[in-house]
């Protein structure tokens, strides 16, 4: 059986913890006082959470960080779409050139490139989200032994401006 605490031991140990006990005191196996009273210990001073001021400061800092991060994120999305557009235009133009040199005639539509096996599918314009490229049909022959004119260039169908101020349709 655990030994009982005297009132001075109870006051010394419990007072150091800031706890007021009622009833008789016993020591637990770890050596801490345990009350036999059905009432719970009452803390003299409780520290349970954050003050309203601390929460407002943290929320203000988070809002400032979000206000800085959102425009940077949006700009990175625009730059990535522009990079995809440049790559798609480069691929389409090189495939048109390869088709023209191999077949001695320019493709009459972008579907001719797919049917000939140069591409699996026409890539979507990253700005419009559809495969609606503006094709440039010219009467100029691109190769010496080319017989029929056809598609010579492609552009984006978007009417928006790029981050450098030029129109996407002029790329």
C-alpha cells in the first residue's frame, strides 16, 4: 500500500505544480502525489491556447505570403503554357516541312500529317484547349521538286497577347 502524504508534503509537491488538491494524498508508483478525492485537480493558472492577437498576427502573415505567392504562381502557369505553345508550333512546323520534302507536296490539311504517320494526333493549342490551329496556305513552293502548294505554316487560334506583348496568333 502506498504511504499517505502529510499536508506539508502535499502542499510542497502540489504547490510547485500549481495544483490544488482536496482529500487525502497518496503517492503513485512514479512518486507523484495522487488524490483520493472524487473531485479533479484544479489548476491555479491555465495556459490552454493562443490569444486572439497571436492568431491575428499568424493569419496576417499567412495572408501576406499568399498575396505574394498567387501572382507568382499565375505567372508560372502563363509561362508554361507559352513554352508548350512554342514547342507545339516547332513540332508542327517541322512535321509540315518533313512531309513536304518526303511527299514532294505540302499537306492540304493537318489531317494529312496524321494519315501519313508523322504524328499520332494533332496537339491541342494550350491556350484554347482545342486542336484548332490556324493554318497558312500559300502558293509558294517550299521544295524544289514540290508539285502542289498547301499548308506552309501554323499559328495559334488564340486572340490573347503573350507576356511579351505580342499576339499568340503571330508566333
